[in-house]
C-alpha cells in the first residue's frame, strides 16, 4: 500500500535561516509527488509537484524539492525563511494504481521565529 | 478561471441534525474529492466522484454520503451529527486524464457540532 511519512510534526526556524521539511514515500514505481501549504483556516495551496521530469523541482515562494528515488524521499527546502512561511505543509503522493486517489502525509507545522 | 468554491464557509449545528455542504469545482474539472480535517486525525479522505459516480471511498460510516451532479458540482451530507464530526471539510477538484494533474482545494467549510 502506498503511504507518505513526514518525519517531523513540528519544525521551528529563525527568520532568514534555511528550511528543511522531510518527506518519505512508499511506491513501487516513479510516483507523482506534491507539496501543499495550508495557512490557518485556509484551504491547501499547491507549492510544487514532481512528475518524473527534472528531479529538482522549483515551486512558488522560493521553495524547491528534490526527488531522490534511491532514498524514496522528496524533501522540501527553502534557503531563507520568511515570517509568512509559518504554516502547515503536506507531502502528497498520487495513487499508483488509482490515479484519482491521493495519499497525504500527517503534516509538518513550520514555526518561524523573528 | 475561478477556483474551487465551497458553501457555506461556516456552519453550526447540534447533535442529531443533518447537514449538506456544497462544492463547485474549477470549470472543466470532473473529479471532485472530499476530505475531513481535524486536529487529532489530520486530513482524512472521505470520497471521490467522477461523472456522477463515486469511484473511491474512505473509511467513514454510512452517515457520510455524497453525490455529484451533471455539471460536476458536488454535495456531501452528514446525517445524525455527532460532536466528533466538528471539522474543516475540504473539497478538491482535478483534471482527470493526465497522470500528473494535481488537486485544487477550496477554502473549506468549518462545521461545528454542539
């Protein structure tokens, strides 16, 4: 069965320092992977997606993620955190046999300290 | 293009009542999924509809039901409300037919059961 594991439930960084949110997935093939962000009391917004093209994917707001098949990882990074990045982040994998089903990680709450 | 819209945005009900939530997908999107989000359980998949047919279903009791209309708009219904049904209910639409297509989320309906 497919699954996504977000290794940290909470991450705290200082403004201006790098951000690393970790995600591992299980899949027997090269999956479609996504990162979403959710600000308080809002819906989810797509940050970026991996669809078997370039392994380094650039998204909105300076975020990027690298697909590493050998490590089954899709970690999200940003060189310099901004206060507005404080939110919850979800790593998502698309269904292997069912393209219309998406599997969500449990989320990582990012806190940015001034 | 207009995004995914959900109505109402906020609802307060009492135990035992029933509720209907509505979702209008992005124009041209025929797949609509529903999720329940709570602090304790995170994001949980309810069901997915395509062309008025339920194709995927999560592990929720029969009190949770949905439907999709010919214009792809979808509704979900919860009968005999319980306190534990208090949650943010998110709707997402996607373009079927492309394996890389992501889901686009609405702002959610915040349901409070008293």
